[in-house]
C-alpha cells in the first residue's frame, strides 16, 4: 500500500470534457459556511477512528512545494497530555482575564445577562476554566526547513482548517486558538518539542454541547475588490439571508489600527482565543 | 438583511442530545481528500456567481478574534488585471527556470518523458508560460492591524483553503502559490495595494483541464505524534488504499534541513509554486 516513490503529476489522466459539479456541491458549501468555533464541549472521549479521520483530512491540505512540514501533536489522557492541558488552561485563564478587561466585556451591553457580549464572556470563561477537561488538544506544528517568513502559515493553516471541517463533518467541533503562546516555553519542555519546530496553533476538539450553524462575517463587498485595491466587485454579494457581524478593524480595510484600536468585545462572534494570541 | 451589530454567541441554541454525523459526511471527507492543485486550466471564463460562491466560502473561515483581516483582490479581464497576470507570469517563468535547475528536474527520471518528474516539469512549464491566460487570479491579502507575527497566517490561509475547497465543489480548480513574490513591488504599484496590506497568496482559478482526485501525502504516522514529540500514535493510520508520496524533508520530522537539502524534484506532487515562494 505504501508507495514512497515520486507521485505522478496531477491530471495525468485524460481530461473530462466538462467538469461536473457533483450532487453534493450544496452540502459541501453548506459545510464550509456552517463550521463555526465550538468552545463548549461535552466530556465524552473522541475515538481513535475519529482522530484518524480528522488528521487524515488535515494532511490532505496543500503545503509549499508539497514539503508537508505540518506535524500534529495530539494530547488526550496521558500524564503529559493532562499536564499540558493544565498549563495551557492556566495561560488561557490569565490571558482571558486580561482581555475581559481590555476589551470591555463587562461594559455596555455586557452588563445585560442575555446580551451576545455577556453570553460570549460566559462561554469564554467556561472555556478557559475547563480547558484541562478538553477531550482532545491538537498542537498543530510546523517543522521548519528554512528561516521563518510571513507566508510560512500557508503550509500549516490550510491543514488546520481541513481538520476543523472534517471534525464538523463527523459530528465533532473545535476551535483554533493561540492559547499555547503564554506557556510555550513550559510546553516545549514538557512535550520535548524541538526548537526548530514552530507551534502554529492549539486546536481543541470534542463533541459539541451546542451545534454548528451559519457563521457571521462582514459583508462580502467589504472584503472583495476587483481590478484594483478598493475597487468594488459588483458580483460580490452574499447569498440571500446571510447574517453579518461588524467585527474587524472598525475603520475599514485600508486602515492600520494598532492593538489599542481593537474593536470592543461583542462585535465578534469569536472574540478571544479563536486564533489570535490571547495576550496581545 | 445587514445586521452590523454584535453577533450572538455560538451555541446559544439548545444543545441537541447527540450531534449527528449527517448523511453527507463521506462526501465531505472525500472533498477534503481529493482537492488537489489544479494548474492546467481551460480558457473558459469563471462566472460572477461562481466567484461569489467561492469568495463567500473563503470568508466563512475563522480568523483571530474574528477580526476578519482577509481581503481578496480579484483579477480577471480588466487592463490592470491583464497587466498583473503578465507581471506575475514573468516572475513565475524566471523563478521556475531557476527551480528547474536547482531542483534537478532534468536529471534522473526527469530524462524519461513519461516519468512523474518530467510530467510535472511540463505542467509547471505550461503553467508559468500561460499564466497570463489564467481565467481568474485572486490575490489573498491580509490587512494588518499590528506588527507581523509568525501566526498571522492563521487569519488568511484557512480562507484560502475554503476558497479552493469551494472551487472544487462547484467544478473549478486552482492552486495556491507565492508567485507574486518576485514582482511584488510592481504589483503593489499597479494595483494600489497599501503598504500595510500583506499579499499572502496568489490563487489561480478556472475550469480544470484534468480532474481532481486523491492527493498523495506522507503516511499519517510520520506526521502525527501523541503525548510527546516523536512518540507514535498507534491509531494514526491512513484509510485503506491510500497512496503516498515521499515529499518533504527527507531526513524526518525532527530534522532541520537547510534550503540546500531540498528534496529532489519529483518527490512531490506539486513541487513548485503551490505555496512556497518560487525563489527561495
């Protein structure tokens, strides 16, 4: 089964006259549009088969020159895994406490118990407080073969997205975060992660308490240009019924706000810990 | 329809007792496993609706703190678009010519016309030579709001992967590359791309001449660890029938080869220009 020799070039097969859309196109697009950050997980374990499935999907993603520098360190129930989850959770708790103040989660609508802001704060509070009970944590890593450059992420984050999409497809859920950052040195020591390996993301996985559903984003026309920067694309229209969120730098796509200009919490459906490093 | 106010926290809806896998799970997983780099495109145009579909999917991806810094500059038939494609094509031709020598595409099995290496070389030759005829080029960009950091890609490359997956779902194909790099300064001037906006990827799109199909990667057990770095995960097994490629740093996942240790061409199913900057 193993064929460790060169791969045939793609498309060596005869070309079909017309590419087919396939009957499942709408299902596939729906998957992409409804995979949202899942932070509330049930304690049930994730099976070996499920892990193999999501990691296989992760490794199907492209990488620069197909070098496949992605590595996936899975943390479940072993003693080092448990300690690692504790460590990350402690860092996340400290980071979130800071963000809660900085991003004013307890001001404005945050004082109303059922406001989106207050609900998000409760979700985040629980997420960090129970991080050590997360069924699976995957540290997505990048085995470097050259000096870091800004585009390195092109060889690991597509895999992270595939992992999350596959998880959603089989009834799991998770979120990509940077909560390893505050405790990275301790994590490296605990897990023997070599210096030349970058930790690119902390992905939590498990069975959702809630459910997946349509994500909210900025309107398409705000982020799509055609022909030149800032020029509108008339066709860049969201599907009917799309709901939006005003997250993102508030002053528009050509702005260059500093960290001090962060949008207030609650303008985001995943304000903290989804991807951004928790301590700015 | 537009609701520019805070988004409800995910999972505010009552939790179902059991998450469902859904009837389309196998289709969805198949999509992830068969979306490969498509470099041979037919000249047919991509429609407005198709573009809206793939860009909508792109923008459904997560980003740090849901800030949504991704921007997508679409290049089709306008005068600046045509000039931009020419520019990128010229850079790609020079970059590929260099790589062809450096990575020894014309040595070893590359001298056999039907070898994978020779076929890939032909595909790449054609890709760069006809780059200016690519139906659609999307420059995936990142509107920075803080100083660059290595994990910034977490807020743009998941969107690129969603874009490619959606393209595959509706019968299109493409490849993520870094071919803008050699001509970045000219591109920025031509397209008015602001300094604080990073160009993260050049994605080509169109109707495939060939077809999608199973991608080949390293065996799962080579890139998955559990409990500690380098430790095996017994469950990390590819599905039956999986074909492999030996791409990647040849000395294993804990190695740290330099650029001089690049694997020879032909060990990769997408050796140049898929993601890695063409001139290394």
